[in-house]
């Protein structure tokens, strides 16, 4: 039996390619709202980050989500993402 290919995604924080299931999707919805997508089902443009705060902080510091989504992201959005990540763990 042929093994299924595991989809890999690159973390915007550390730059490592990891299985999609190990990462959290950050999504920019069609109306421009940016949020964590813990289900992986929200519509919109997505970028992935590890489930650790270090990677989220690295991505924020280097403005990688802002580059990926081509928009300025206020600190409150990052604060909300940090809160959701810590609640999930």
C-alpha cells in the first residue's frame, strides 16, 4: 500500500518546513481581518507558524506576516494571536 504524502508547510518564524498538522495557520480573510485559524478551514490567504510563542515573536519582529499579507498588522492583532496560542496549549 502506498503511503500518503504528508503536506509540508514552512513556518514564517523559524523557516523550517514541518508537517502542516504541527503548525497553526494565520489567515487574512477576504474582508482583511487577520486571525489565527486553529481549524485550518477559514477562507482567505494563509501563512503558517509553529505552535510556540518564539516563532510567532520572530515572525512579528521580522514583519513576515505583513509581507505575506501585504498589509500593516496592528500590535493588538499580535496580542490576540499570542493569547489564543497560549490558551490552546
